[in-house]
């Protein structure tokens, strides 16, 4: 059983961890840093796994974040099972101990599974290892079932079809339309038809009830009595935040690991950032947890700075984006089809700005094929209003 001691220990191997590493090193040239990751690969950019890598815009080596260049010690394929905050150490599944002065939990999330379905071999897509496996399967097979109509499902389905146009891709999801939980109804329904025009079978309003493997193929049965056959099934249903380590260490958790404005947990020597962290957003006046790249990078950087001695509050209202064939968008703030929606279209379903309101204040902005206007969106969200279509129309121009 080995024992190590470091000034900074980071649990997690994603973009948040990498951003923290580089910021710590910028402020503290000599302090020892150890990164502990479950993955077998060093930190890498995650968005290209459903976007640029499939389009041929980037190669696999391009997504490496070069974390090791910051002069750190890295332990990969390392699973941390316990935090002992009283003696300021963490313990892995081999019994090895890592002492820390400051600890960062950048633990990310685990893919959600299909409820009540134990389908052997279903791919829950999230990692670089998943990309390599799926790409090989796409090269070798023809019939693909994609479960989920949200961010991940819509991106994976489009990515497979773009990469190999002669594949048969079928999407199955319970909502009425693609991304129906966040987009206006008409836009969501439009996406159903748009995906069909791009050669994808869209089975909206249906649920997977059973999946059986029969030799080299999968037989799927749905609530609507469909019986579907696939070579490969991929699920993109979102994630559960990895909070068990924090919870078992006695840290405050809710919908994530709760942090203050400096990203400290209920133990001030332990910080949390990224997908697993729940923080107060001054702009939205509520605690939120965000699972997107911009938040991962900015939150990791601020956590690293504060671990190294700064006291910078995290007040960033993050941006997220997606590409869906030839359509794309950027968004800021809170998007939910349950909020009041104000649509300002320049070209219906092809170019426009969609505002999400609560009590006449803008809580989120969807920039549909409108680019480089995120800062304008943030300014509107910061304003008190009251807002309506009358004073939002043409407020943001393409």
C-alpha cells in the first residue's frame, strides 16, 4: 500500500480537472499536483466525441488537452473509494493513500440507464473509449438504434449518419419531438421532420420496454408494440452526477455537490466543480448544476485559482451549443419548454432568437443559427425587465 502527499489533489480526469491543473500551475509553479482519474486516457475535450470527430474536422490526437505538460503526477485507471477529510487524504480501490492540502472533486457524471431494461451490450455513450468502440461498430455494421431525443441522442444520431450516410439510423424517445423538453413545440416538431429528411427514422412518443440479444443482433420491443431489429444500440439519456464520494465524506449534497461562491464545499479545503457541482447563479437567482463545456472550463479555472490562494467568486453564466446536421445553436441560461417562450424568428425554424421567461424576466436565450451573440443574451438575462415580445423583438440581430 503506497502513500503519497501532494499540495493539490484532483479527483477526475475531464475538462474541469484539466482547467484547474493549468490554472493552479499558472499561479503556483512549484506546488505538487496529483490528478486521479478512472479513465485510461489523460484528459481530453469531450464535445468532439459527438461532433467534430465524426465530421472529420478533428483527429483523435487533436482533442488531447496535454495536461501532463503542467508538471503533475497523474494516476489513470484509478478509482477513489473514500475521502478522509479529518486526516486530509483520499484512498483508492487498491488501498493507496493520497494526502492533500487542497482537494478538488471534478467527478463528473455517470450515464443514465434505460429504466427497467437490462439489455446486454447497450452502449451508454460518454467517453473517448466509447467513441473508439462506436466508430468501429459503425464501420462494421448498418442498423443503429439511438435511444434518447435530447442533447446526446440527437447529436449521436446525426453524427453516425454524417459519418456513414448509408447506415440505417432510428431514434426512439418518449417526448413528442427532438429536444422537446427545452425547445418550443413547433421547433421540436420541425426537427422530427428535418431528421427524417436527412434519412433518420424518428419514432417519437414511444418507450423501450424490452431488449433481447439474438446472436449478433438486438430485438427491441416498444410500448407502442413495435418490434425493431438493430446491429447496435446506443443510448444517450443524460447523466447522474457522481456525488457518492462527497456524500459519504459528509459533504453537503443536493442535486450535485453543493458549493459556495468560491466553489468550496461544506469543508473549506475541499472544492467541487464541473458536471457534479451545484452552485448559486446570481443571474438566475437559484442553485443550478450545468453539464456543458463552457461551465466545465470556467468553473475548473476558478476552482484552481481559489485552491492556489485567490478568492474569485464564480458568477459566470455559461454557454452551451450543438450541431444537428446543417443546423446549430448556442444558448445561455435556463432553457425549459415549461417556461414562457417568446420567439423572434428571422427565418422560421432556420434562424431566430428564442427567449425563456419567468415572471416577465428573461431566464434563458436560445440563439438558433445565430452566432457570436452570447454576450448580448447574458446582458438581457441580467436586466430586470419586464419583458414581452414587444420589447424583445429585434433586440438581438443575426
